[in-house]
């Protein structure tokens, strides 16, 4: 394919039909694939040939969509998973194990925080959480000899913190480790973290990429630029022989462009099996085709909603980087000049009780444990997605007790504002 613009790649990347072939790639809804001889299949098991033998590892439909997402992010390889949580787990666990250490921004999704601070801690991986606005000196002080990665979110859910990507990438690379970033809220339409020094990107494709709240899924994209061999002692899983595959060394066999994703697929997906169904991947692709159009509308609507709320007498505060004067406005102009996302956060005067009354009064927007799809939805994170966190952890994540997360859909902005107005009138 040529170097098309991202809107064109959303339609065409990953699949080029031949003469007489379907314009839309097919759903290969099969668990297994037939071969004439055991020798042919054996080459696949030894990683000596490419092909398909079991959908838990790879499937043509899934790989077609993964290739599209890799193209959208400007990466060298990608894999799809059954959820965004699985994507973040695999991205870390592919290079860190028991006895290792990872640095993460405090301002991340509550489920990811719990994955790191509780579940992966029980696996022997220790996480240090740093303030995303920490100084370079404070960030560098968090590194240890056994640090294997740095993690952050482009736009944090729900705090809407915009990470200083270059600062975190600079620190990670100075200590010989990759920067892994969850780019779910921005999507590659509004930010491509690889262009700012990030090494690995993850997504909850459940959100804007799918866009219609139809399918749960995740993705990992590798930039193909991090030099694992230059830090071979830190990443033996990639740079030394894997005896479970007859001694293959991933960086030697698949190069820097393919080593990380290949290892995650043939080791982690093989053993843990967080594969999405081909049908779900097909539906995800339908969402990807309209991603640029929807992101533009999401951002336009969110801007209108934020401006309305900013001047309302019953609103205590509003945060949206599109607002001049917002604490992340200047950073957004650098990293996300075409728009951030469709999520606005704010506080209703009167605290938690007032927020809950306001939410109950909404008629168009739905109270839902979801975000970033075509229909507007609203959530009170402190009592739902982040309820497992202490008050101190909530504060560190930028989640105040009165915070309302308003995920602006692609309805008419006038109708959304009317809904807000009548709900606030009852508070």
C-alpha cells in the first residue's frame, strides 16, 4: 500500500482484495486449519513458516484487522486480544516477570491500576506509581536496576490527564526500557505516540475504535524501533533462546520489527488464550472504517458541551483540554492539535449527592459503565469504575468524589445541551 492519509487507511489498510475476491474481507469462523502433511504443520509449530493452525494463536480475520491498526499507529506489527485489560497485561508481562519492576503514571484507568497494584503484584511484579506532572529528576529517581518498562495513558481515563510523552520517553530510554502507552481515548486519529518517542501502544478497542458498544476487545502495537538487543540483559525472553520453541531467539529470527509481537503471540496467547472471536474482529473493522468521521464529531460535540458547562451556575468546575485556560490545553496543542476525545469531566455543586441527582435526571444520556461510543453516556467513577481505590489513590489518579465523566456521543449537540440543562435544573 502507498502512504495514504489515516482516513484512507481506516478503510483500506490491512487488506487488498485480488481479482474477483470480496471487497470486504471474510470472517474465517474456524477453530482449525487443514494441512496435507504433518511436516507442513510442524514447520508452523517450530516458527519456521507462516500460516494458521489454531485460532487461539492466529486467525486470518483477526490478523487483517491487526494489520490495519498497526498501519493506523505507524507500527511494525500488532495483535488483537479479547479486551483492553488483556492488552495491557500482555504488553507488560511479555517483558516483565516475577522479581521485576515497572513504573506507571498514577493517572490511569481504575481497572488498569488494580491490575498492576493488586493482581500483577501477586505475580511478583512491583509497580511504582509516579505523578504524571513529576519533574524529570523525580521520574528518573523512580528507576531501579530491575525496571523493565514505563507505562502511561495518552489521555487518562477518567482524569483526562494528557501525558507529557516526550518526558516519559526520554526517561525510559535513558534507563534502557520501553515506554508503553494506552492510546484508547486519543486513538491514532488524534495522536500517534510513536511519533513522540513511545515504543509500544495498547488500546481498548471496545471504545472509539469499535465505536458502537458492540464488541469488547484490545490491541497491542509495536513500533518496531526499540532496540532489545542493546539491552539484552534486561530482556532475555526476547534476546536468548526459547527452549519451548527449540531454541529460537526472537530478535534474531523476527528482527526488532517482529520480535515483541511474535513472542506475545506464540508464548502468552498460546498459554493464556485471550483471543477475540473472528466475528468480533470483523465488527471492529466496521467501526474502524468510520473512526475519523466519528472522532471529529465527538470532539466538536464535547467542545460545545464543555463550553456550556463552563458557564453554568450549578457546575463547580469543568475539565476539557479544548477549553482555553484548561491546565492541559497547551500540551494538547502539542500532542493532539486536531482534538483530544469526546469525554468531558466536571463537578456538580453540592458534591456526590448532587452529582447522583443530576445523573438520575438525564433523559438522553445513559448511566452506563462504558465510555467512548456513539451514544452519550455518563458515569460517577468514584462509586463505580474506581470504587476499589482509597481516597488517597483516587486523589493521586485525579478522581475527585464529585467527578462526573460525561462521554459525549455523536448526537446533535443541541439535544445534548438541552438534556444537561433540564437535568441541572432539577438539582
